[in-house]
C-alpha cells in the first residue's frame, strides 16, 4: 500500500545522504508533500533536488521552475510542494562544496 494512503497525513524518514546520490524512492499517494531536510557538517554548500516519478524508473525535478535548491548553512529546512500528483518521491544530493555534510530527510504526504 502506498505511503500516505491510509490517513490524512503520514511521515517517513528517508536515508541520510553523505555523498552525491539519491535516497530510495518512496511510493506515495496524494498531491501535497513536505520535505524536511536537516543538514549538518556543511562546508560551503550542498545542492539538493526534490524528485518525483510516475513509473518508479524515470524521475524528474518537482520544482515548477525545474531548479535545484542550494543550502549554505547547517540547520533544518522545510519545503512544501503542492499539486504534485506522483507515484514515487525521493531526494537527490546533486553536489557538495566543501565539508563532509550529512543530509537527513523526512518526507510528509497528504
């Protein structure tokens, strides 16, 4: 059963990323998602991308402007996305500039 199917709002912790790559894809239902991203041990910056897919194989940027997100300081950040009816969601760490960062993500879906 897809994540978010059985209640009004569900959360799940995705894998923590420490190098360029992606979390495992999470099967989701609903059109509203919130990514809570906690960054620690950042150097200069990290660039992340919120990705979605309709088939679980081909992923695309969930940003309406097809842009990535640059984070320049340690902390917890929230990104609310609406109108994103996809079957799968994940987070991509696109690049790291300095430091040995850790990117922990919690995904919420309604």
